[in-house]
């Protein structure tokens, strides 16, 4: 136990320092400008990325940073379920859930086609398509061993989804007035387009609680599509036919936990005194996880991947952007 704590301490301490700095900078923004132009979550990503780009922490920080980016995030998502009622998304019915699945399928096909037209290798095209359409780095990491992807292709794909994910978080709120979106529509839009769960929180927290709840739910439904996609790729890839899929590929524990707490909240099974502390602690852990995610992004890595990959990733995202907007209009969400 002591060894594990010693391994985690350097990285988590760095994430904690970035988290405290992010809260302070948001406070400073409010003091100087009477509002926070960059929320704490976004600030944590930017500070983490800056540290990673200009000063590479040595290997003793790696364990804690990885724990912060993965485990703390998963715990934060589970706790968020305590403050979410399923009634909001259930009010939209099966049409929204079916629409999310349709968006994922269309986006995968479109992104893969764009990649192949740009003459990218087949496996890299699959990685980019799944990362863009489902959940960024998590999807790439899950799909890579299934298709025996090359390490360089995996690194390039992850670098682009990480950097583009941050850019999307920064620019997405601008779409509210440009596209005349309601807070509900914006939440669905963020859930359909943003790559990672914490990035959905960063893109919606400053807008509305409704946007945050709906965005998170939509995003997690989208993440659940990873199971069928991985299963399909495994069956199609004869070289991996001997490998058995684990339950964690189909439904990660934190999604199960999140949905369980939503169910408990919807049936009033969670004590009222637990809800607010769970929400506060979830926000704190989310900021720390965003700092850890930022520490894994070296902005300079994008320049090393080449213009074709850059063009494919950006065009794939624009396609997802358009498909998502069309779905919102077709469903008549208000």
C-alpha cells in the first residue's frame, strides 16, 4: 500500500497544484472582469497541456497522472449520477437514443471513407473513425488491440483527438448563438460531438445544469456504442478470432455505476444530504482529471503527424458536427 501511495503522490500532487491554480485563475478572472471567460475545467486542461508541452514531467509522475486521468475521472462520472434524474432524457423517448446510435454509425462510415480517400492506411482509418465517432482516446485504445494497429498510428490518432478535443471545448459554446440553440439542444449537441466525458462537462458546465445533465447522458449513450463496435470489429478481423472480449469492453464499470446512481436518484433511493457533497466532489475530481488529461497532451505532437492526417481528422469532426446538428433539428428538440 505504501509503495502504491508513493508512486501516485508525485503525479497527483502535480494535478492538484494545477487544479488549485485553475480555481485561483478563475477567481482572478471574476475579480478583474466580473465573469469567468475560461471556466476552471477548461483552465485545467490548458495549464496541463502547457506544462506537458514546455516541461515534460519525468517518469516518476506518470503513475499519478495516469491515475488522475483515468480512475479519478471514472469516480467523478459515477458520482455525477447522484445529481442526475433519468426523467430528462426519458422525456425525449427512444427517438433520441436511436438517433445517437445512428449518428455514431453514420459518422464511423463517413470518417473511414474520408480517411481512405486521403490514402491513409486502413488500420489508421479505423482508429480515426472510431475515435472521432465514439469517445476519442478511449475508443482508439480499445480498438487498437482488436485490429493489431501500429504503435505510430495509435500515437498519431490519440495526439489529434486529444488536441482537437481541447479546441472543441473552447469553441463549442460559441455555437449557441450562432446556431440559435436552446440549453437542451446544446447539451445534446455537446454530447454528440465532444470526444471525452470530462470535456462534455467542461463544455456545458458554464452554460446550464440542464445542458450538463443531458450532455453527459447523451455522451454516455454514445460511449456505450463502443461495445457493439468492438464486437463487430473483432468478428470481422479473422486474426483476432481467438481472442475473447471482456465485459469491461462492453460496459465499463464507471458507466454501470453512473447509470445505477441515476436509477437510484430517479426512485428517490439516494439520501438528500448525499447529493450536494457528491456533486461538489465530482466537480473537484473532474477538474483534477482534466489537469491529468492536459498533462498527457503535447501540442507539438500534432505537427509531427502530417497534413493529410490533420485534414482527415478535422474534416471527420466537421462531418460529425453537421450530422449531429441535423439530428437535433429532425428530432425537433427544444
